[in-house]
């Protein structure tokens, strides 16, 4: 009876060692490739936008095509924080009360506003200037992507190590370096 139990335990351990673990390692490699392709796509898009000073519909479409090559489905979030500098007055109705200081604040504009400029209801050519979402030097532009669903490696990780499966999430961004002509 004890020998049969030892044999069953050994068979289960061998199945895990020679079956599940190699599948897990292969799934991890696929996740790493997905992350690398996605990271390269988001880095290139953000650097292009920050350098040009505007989001162009052709650049955005190229970014989406690059994400498609990663074999994952992503939710994309675009963020722009417009830098606003306001002088400080003790009495806003009297310009003579200027306090020699300024307040800086950032107004946020998000995916819906940006995409409504890139994809207006009117049928326009891709190179039409009105389909550009323009920004100014000093504005902050961020892009966040998060994979939908859980990958095979995430499922195996949560099964083997009793952890929680986490989707792929990447955030890139920075200050706009130049303005559109």
C-alpha cells in the first residue's frame, strides 16, 4: 500500500517537473516577448509625439498596428496635461495687486477628447492638419496600455504559486519638447 502511494506521488511530481514547469517557462517567454514588443511600440509613439508636439492620426494608427504585432489585446489610454501659468493677485479685478508670483497648474485632457480630434465625424484625409491634436512645450503627454484578460503564463503562475494573475501594464510619457508648426 505504501509503495503504491509513493509511486503515485512520484508520478504526480514527474508530471509537474516534466510537463507543467516547461509549459510555464515557455509561456513566460511569450509574455516577455509581448512586453518587449509593446514597450518598444509605446516608447516610439510617445517619443514621436513629444518630439513633434502633436498627435497625428497616422502615428496613432501605426502605434495601434505595432501593438497588434504583440499578439495581445490592449486598452490604450491617452493623457495630456496642459501647463497653465497664472499670475497671483490679491484682488483679481485690480492688476496693481500683482504679488510677483505665479501659480502653475495642469489641466487634464484624456482619450475621449484626443480621439475626437483624430477621428472627427466629418470624412477627412489622414494628412489633414485639422486631424492633429496639438500641444505646447511644457505640456505632459502620457500613454498607458493594459492587456485585456490574463495570459497563459499568468494563469499558470497563479496556479503554481497561488498568486494573483496580473495583466501586462505599461506607462510611458513625459514633457512635450517642441511645438507643431
